[in-house]
C-alpha cells in the first residue's frame, strides 16, 4: 500500500475496522470547528498514534504516485 498508512482492524483500539490513512486524500477540518467541539464537550481524543506513525506517514507521502513533488514537499514540511 505505497502512499498510505494501513492498520488492520483492532491493531489500534480506536480503529475497530481496517483503516487506511491516505495523505493524498485529505479533507480539511477548520480549527474553529475543533474548538467548538472541544468547548461543547463533543470532542474526544480516542487514543494516541504509535511512535512509528510519523515515519510511516513520511514514507507514505514520499511513496505517493498521485501527489506532485511540490505537494509532497508542502506536506513533509508540516509533518
């Protein structure tokens, strides 16, 4: 699964189903919405990503065949 980070169902307690994290398929969540959810008590942290997640995400970005090199660099600068 080059270009993605994959977790099998149950591998992480907060991913009960097979989960694919695709850095080339993002959708924005406005910071104001996260604040609203936090303030209303509807925001929940379900768990912490494993220590190797950051490197796996970097590897996925680098392996992506759908992102331009400029987009890859933009994302890598923010990870």
